[in-house]
């Protein structure tokens, strides 16, 4: 991103995947995808053969090694814990469930579990008590936990020996936010959560399905006050700001636009250095690049929420740092066109088109603007409302054969229509630019 936020066609923005400009899919992912390294431990006990086989199976599945930082790409972490800890975790699960096959349904109605929420969809069982009520973390404090989590079929989908996050900042799923707030320092507990407090209807590709319940074992290792931004180095600011931006990207892709806007705003605050700390020219340039990414993502989110004044402000902030930023010009021109400021909108969109002559979103917005200027009716989209991604996912799961056969029938027609549309847009752009000169 020139490109866009620490340490959840298409627009090349954090919204910055791909090369097209469909504002519904414009999040950029700069993260380095990694795997949690596996520690190989030589075992001599023949009774552990079954555990070793389970471990081999776990390592082959896509979900192995994922962390609960659902808003971030998985990162490589140093984990020197022996495989024995995983075996102990599964043994503890079996002990709690009475040796039966995993059945979360029974736990949601079982006694001796503490209800964290009134609807009984988030429950806790204390395995080891903590240090007392005074050691409970408060909203705004930073906590560090040891975490392991499984699905009902026993698939290990979460493992992080030292996960840190600030309570009430939306960096982890609600089950962990609420669960950890109920714990004492040093406490070890099982948390059982319904999908409502985990990854919801959308799930988490590729390992957590829609509305999946999860069972976590959580150890509260540390509680401290949130680090002061003043004490952060430039590198730390950028890392933290990027993590918050990735959090916003996660929410944007799930169409949780208000949560995304909150995360992008947090990132911008972090990426605003103190005037008391002078930066080198290289540091200023790097901070500027990351702020541009964040502001562009924020503008895209504000556009989704129809906060047009805020979109203009965000785009102007980008253009003060980069006068030729095509994304900011496009979004500003789009808002001005919506408001009826046709002359200024035309000027700005033409400028964006010169910078990105192949971007379909700009072509489409210019075509719409020309029709508005001529008083022609808007070209309406299909009356069939586009289904949210979550609904599409469920439909695909239920009707896989229908989906594939339909796709084969329409592929050539779509390609032909796309080619004709691209040719017409190119002709229109040429006409507009020639008329302008």
C-alpha cells in the first residue's frame, strides 16, 4: 500500500488486493504468511503412539498452527514447548468431557460451569484458581495469555504460547475479550464459546466453518497497563499501526464497517508521531506511506457508511501527502458526483483516469457522471439483491453440484460481456480525454 495498517473489480489498497477498483473488495494484505514451527520430540513410550499419529494428522491439515489473532495473517513464533503439552491439553479435554467423544452440546447445559454471558453461549470452567479478585485485568489494560483451542471434532485451530492484546480494543474475538476479563492473574480455565462470540456466520477460512463452537484452554500469564505511545519507537509505531490496519481489513472484508472504521482510526492515532520526537527524513517518509494506506482504507469504509463529509476529509488528507493518489481522487470524485458537484467531480475523476487509465471503477464512475450531467436515468443494477458473502458461503456448502454446473454454463457468456464492456469503457475514456484537451 501506497499502500496501507499491528504488531481481519478490486482496489489495489488494503483494501488493496488486485488491480481492479471494486470498492466492496478493496482491502490490502501486506502480512507475511507464516507457520508456527513444529518442535520435534523423540518419544520412547509405546503408549504414546496414538498421540504421535494424531500429531502427524494435525500437521497435515490447513488449520494446524493458526493463532487467535484473527485479524492478522499467521506469524512465525518461537514455541519451544514440547509436544507433551498438546497431549496434556487433549487429556484435560477428555477428563472434562468424561472420556466421551467431544460433545459441546452437553457442556452448554452442564452444571459446574460458570456462565460468562446470560444466554449461556459463553461458559467457563476453572482448572486452577488465580491470585484473587484484585488481580483481574481491567478494560484498557494489556494482557498476555497462553492459548490453545479446538473445534468439536478435536481439530486444533488455535495455539499461541504468548498472545498479547489490549482489552476492549477489538483485537481478538469476543469470547476471549469477555473470557479473559473474567479471569484472575495466574488462572487456568476452559472457555467454551458458541459461534456467536467467536467467528460467527462467516467463520474463518480455511479452518473454522460457519457458526462453529470452540473450546479454549486459557492461562492468564500477565496483566499490565497499556504501553504509552510516547515511549514507542518509530518502528514500533509502524508495527502497531499495521496490526490495527489489518484488524480493520478483517472487519471490512466481513462487512463490519463500523468496527473497521474504529480500527483504522486507532491506527491513524498510533501513526501520528509526537512533535517532541523529531524524525529522520526516511522515518517521515515511511510513516507517511503507512498513514496514506490507513486513510485510504478509512475513506473506503466511510464511503460504505455514506459518511460523505468524512470521505472528503480523509481523501483531502491523503492528497496533502500525495497529490497524485488515484484512490483518493477516485473516492473524492465519486462523492462529489453523488452530491451533484458535477464540474469538480469531472475534473477530479479525469485526473484519476490519467493516473489509472485501465481502472474499471473510474471508467464506470465517469460514465455515471456523464449520464447525470445529461439528465439521463441511472443504469439500474439487477433487481435481485446481491447476497452477503456469508449467505453465498452457506449456499455453496449446501449446493456444490449446482454451483459448478451453473458456473460452466455462464463462463463464456461472462467473458464475452466483459470484453465488450472493456472495449466500450476504453472508447468512452478516450472520448472524454480528447474532449478535455
